[in-house]
RNA sequence: GUCUCCAUCGUCUAGUGGUUAGGACAUCGGGUUUUCAUCCCGGCAACGGGGGUUCAAUUCCCCCUGGAGAUGCCA
C-alpha cells in the first residue's frame, strides 16, 4: 500500500512555523516512502477564511520548495481539494448519520449554549460542554421546531458508555472513556458548512489518506474521529501526532514570542534552506552528529521513528546560526542577487539597479558575506558606502587609552601614507602603518581605528582597505581630512 | 474543574539495565585578525522527586510533582 499523507491547513491566517513544520514532516514522509503528498484547503470557516491567507499559503510552500502531488491548482483523482467546493458531499454524509440515528438535529441557540457554558465555568461544574438537550427530543417536538423554522445544527450522538482507543504511532495506544469525549460535537453548522471533525474524516477517507500526521493538540479529538469512522463503517487511518512547537516560555508558539509567520522570516532575510533545516530539527533528529540537511536529503532520510515525543521550543538564535551558515555557503553571485532587493529597499541603489551598481554590489558581497546573519543586515553594514555619514565625535575617534594629540599624529601620519595607496598598493601601505604605530609607540589598532571611524563612522566595519577602495578614494580622503580637522580643533582648544 | 499527553545541560537533542551520560546552539575563556564577523581550541552546564523490579537503574513499572494541550456552530 502506498503512503498517502496530507497537509490540510485552514486559510485563516499567515502560514506560521508550527504549520509548516507539520507540512514539512508530511512532505518528507511522503517522499521518503515514495508516497503521495496531498494539499487540502480546509476553508469551512466562512468567517475567517481569506483569499490573502490562501495566497500566503501557496507563496510559502513555493518559497520552501514543497510541491504537492494532489491538491488545488495541480488537481488529482480525488478532487476537488478545497472543502468549500465539496459542500454537497458533507450534507449527504451528515444526513446519512441522522437517518441512521447516529447523529441528531440540535435546535439550541448559541445564546443558550453561551449561557450554559458560563454557568458551568462559574459553578466549576464537573460537566463541561453541551448538555445534550436536543439528543432525546420526541418526534413531535422535532416536528414542531422544524415547523417553526428554527435553524438547527447536526450533532454526533457520542455513546454514553464504553471507551474508545486509537493507536498512535508515536504515543502508542490512547484511550478515552466515551463519557469524557466532547459531548455530542457539532458536525454540520447552522450555515450548513461542516466542522473540522466531519469534513476531515470524510475527506481523509475519500482521499484514501493512510497516515494522519498532525500536531499533538489534536490528540484529545482522536477518539472522537475514531467514533466517526466507525459510524460511517470506514477503516481508520494510522495516526501520528507530532510534538508541538512552543515559545521560549513553554507555551504554544505565538506572535508574542516574536515572528512566527514565514512571511516575516522571509522579509527579514532568512533563507528557505535555513528555515526548512532548522524547523525540521525541532521534533526530529537523524543522529547525534548531523545538523545540516538539504531538502532533498530530508526527503530521503526522514523517518517516523526518529520523531520526538515531547514538545520543542523554537530557538530564534539557533535559526540565526543556521541562516548565517547558509548565507556563507552561497556563491558571491548568488548572494549578490539575494542582497539587491534589500539595497533597493534602502534606496542605496536604483530599482532596478544599473550595470554599474550591480558591479559594485558584486564587489561588496565578499566583504559582508561572513558578517551577515540575515540578509537585511546588509543595510547597516554597508550604509557608509552609499550615504553620507555624520561627522564622528572626538570620543569615537579615540581608541581606548589613547589621547587626542597622539591620535591626531597617528591619523595625520597615516593619511600621508594612505594617499599613496593607489600607487604603492595595500601591502606596502599596511607595512608603513604598522611601522607608524611602532614609531608612535601605540598599538596597531591605535592607528587603524581612527581611520576606520573616520571613513565608516563606526568601530565596526568590513576590512579597512577594502572599505576605502569601495567607497572611492576621493570620498574616503575627504572623510579622513574632516576627522583630522575635528581632532585638531580638539587639541587646540585644550 | 474534568480528560489526554509529555519529562536528559538554559535550548534542540544522542544514548544505554553497568558510559568519564555524547553532539549542536547559546554563554564564558583563549587563539588567528587592523575592528567586527568568520574560523580554530577550551570551560561551565542535564538524567525533576519518591517508591519499587534488579547484583545493578538515567534506562523497566507505579505514585507524586511540574509542564503542555483539549474541553467552540475555530481549525
């Protein structure tokens, strides 16, 4: 039997870390087993589903390089793969359960249910949830309510006694007494759309899904779904509940922990390789040695046995580390292409950039490559090359434990040598600056730092000679002259 | 409240009935370097508690504790 798995998101928000982790595990499992990966859109919540969310889903999967074998856009033998387009099917199956006495119509208003719930919470009642008010209405009562045109929902008649068990691939057997299962959950809402429980079971069966891999938050409704399969007389699929992804405080990962939308990570300049690799390591590991995996490698090596049981905390710092690694792995040409949009957004270069600008970006790449954690870091790292910098403060120009007169001497002396840079070459000038430091009896840094601050406006920058070259000698020299003036003023005023 | 699940360094994890409990991130220290970063070397750091089973438990069982999730006409 070939493996068939699915990712079935509801398009009610941007794709987030937890969602794509589930998508990825399903996808890797399908590929590793030479099975099929199905995408299904669960848009049964008419209120919250949005076109924007759907577009975000497609964009995210494409960015990650996750392609589906069956689903919207590509089609397949069990379509449609969008639940709102399968509307009639759910009516049919829900009615079937009603006519067989396995489900019933409930006429309770949401006001009544809300009041009921509020009371249960206030009384700390042992019985939480629906009170099965409509479960045993007589024929006459039902007829009267129908006559009066009272809207209804369809609820599952959960057995009052006995217990239900399903076998989870990871957890082992999970059992719940039927009286503990959600009391008669709604299957068909008053707008006639199915709830998750109904649609999910029908579709997984119709689409011949063999393994249901979803987050552990679904464990409690596992037995309920089994009841549904049994009510329909269908064979149950294999379940595998994936460990959840948590925030740093151990709670379910959410916006308050930081970015969770894939879109946000993408905008900040995370690479799909890095996000995919890191996310896959939360809840799964290959062995104790290996931490880097490409998508193709995971498609080959992924296995259910190595999934962890316990929830994992999403570590933003480790993701950053992965991202830096993958940035450094890029060729200069590839990285330049990735960086250009960020430089455009900062108005450092035109959009689209000129040939000259592209050439310059290519020269900049090797200087910033090993300094980038995310692509957007390029802005602050290279700002001094594209924009005028504020005149440095005296304190900024002074290296640690070095006074203004000495620093002025160093900078002036250095400037004399730097002037010859184009003719003499980097090595010769470098040697002379070292010698200068020696003569002035200061550390090498005592000569280099003032130049760096003068040229880049910061103590932190790409390598100095490269920075000067890329900035252009004229501009660099005028910035040094300005710094010399600042120091001279300082020295004379004392 | 009730139900279900989980439990190795701060974090992600490897692992075994007998190990100096291994790796990675983070952190700290050192080296390379004109700064930062990269890179290299090293340090700190874990089997939640209590009972069993056993010659021996981090490992198997039970209880407790702690954490999480579910308890919707959301998924």
